[in-house]
């Protein structure tokens, strides 16, 4: 059976876009693969995050994933920092990188510009090497991610391939899997930028999975649209309406064509009401489950520990193989 892996940084609050872009696909396929999902807490530290906040986020994310339908009989869930092999291999993978190529990565360039006084840029710089290690360590074939992570997966393939060329076939080269609809759920207020979990906590254009649903309803009802008054899909000229169509398509598991047809005669207000009702219905179900898990921290910690123990076994085997191949094993 092939392996599927994905990671999520415990920074910011999980948004509807995160759900649509990554979690949903992962859950749907978890039984078809050896599935691993981890909390990329070391990646999270590439920019300063308050220690209490990171602790809280790790537990939130774990509970949220369980609430979304992670099936523990098929999927390992664990913290990256609990499996030190990620760091070991990450360090070695950084030796496969040139300074020039890392400094040209899109994320490095854009995030470097936003660093706070508490940050230096080295963590961001070597981010791709650690991410490559996360994936190569488990010989994963498939990595469900949002569209913004494409370059990182391509770099992972490059680094794995370089290593394989030098030392002989060691790593499986992964493919990214980016959802067709909704890989780019946009900000409701400014549909030319993505809905991002690094948005301010009170951002009116971002739907956070754990927000009070009344707030979510208001955000959807005040989503930016256009003055044409007709509902159809056209990302360039009608980004606001197209974004709402994408959201509803994913939630109802319909194609863009189907939802466009269904809502073509609605007024904007009726359409938004329908989107809001559906989103709220969907989020409420997840929230109910979430609180059951989140109120039981001991259980969450145990799940993460069990996951890490099993992942460490796999990672350790691979790391021993790598050490042997590169000549460190006597
Ligand atoms: N960089 C990813 C993100 O910001 C998180 C991540 C870290 C990841 N390591 C990974 C995703 C390995 C997939 C596989 O969303």
C-alpha cells in the first residue's frame, strides 16, 4: 500500500480554506493509503509564536482533525518534534540545497519581508529541507496540500532525486495533490487574496472553523460581491461570487457547473443566505465533535504519543537505511 502524508503548522487558527484545501481530501482517502498526518510544530517555530499559543494550537488541531474524521485505525497523527528523525534528515537534506535556490523560494521571499523583531530568517530559509525530510522519511507517494505548497513539494522531489542520483535509489519521489475546486478559497472581503490562517483573528474575510457561528454568518452575509446582480462562475470578473460558488460546491460535493445552474436565478442576498446556512450547518457538526475531544486533553496527548511512537519506528528504519547508504554506519 502506498503512503500519504500531510502536515499542518500549529500557527493561526484553522480556516474553512484549510479544511477544503487539505483536510477534506486527506480524510476521504485515508483508508486507501498508509496515512500519516503530523503537526509541523518545528516549521511553526520559523517565526516567533507564543509558547502558550503553540501548545494550545497543537491540541486544537489534533481535536479538530479527529472531529473532521481522522480514523485512528488507518491514520497516524503525531507531533513533528516528537520524531527527531525529521530533524536529522532535514539537516542532511539541507546539504543537498544551494543557497541560491533556497533564497529564490516564493515563501522565503514573501515571509522574509514580514518577519518581526523576534525573528531571524534562517528557519524560513531551510524550511524546504525540513519539509522534504518530512515527506521522504516515510517514502510517501502522495501529499495532499493547498495550492501554495506546490513549490515545496516540487523541491522535495528535486532533493529526493538529487540524493537518489548520488547514492542510488533511496527515496520514493512524492506527488502533490491539490484539490480541483476550492484549492484557492479566497478572502471574503478581498477575493483577490487567499483565505489564510495567518489573517488577524478578527479578519472579516476569513472563516475560522472554531469561531462562533453568528460571526461566521455575518462574515458570509457581508462578503464582497459585485454590482451585476447575476450569479455565474467567472474568477476574473466576479471573484466574490465565484468564491462563494466554490465554497458551496465543496460543501455540497457538487461541480461548479451544478452549483452555478442551481443558483443562477437567486438574488445575491438569497444566495448568501443559502451559503451561510450551509456553511454553518457544516461547521456546527464539526464543532460539536471538536469540543468532545478538546475537553479531554489527556486523551489527545495519548493519541499524539501513540502516533509518535509508531511514526518513530518507521522513521528510524529509514534513517538507519540512509546512514548506511551515505557511509555513516560502520
Ligand atoms: N508547509 C506546510 C504548510 O505550511 C506544512 C508542512 C510541513 C507540510 N511539512 C509538510 C505539508 C509535509 C505536507 C507535507 O501548509
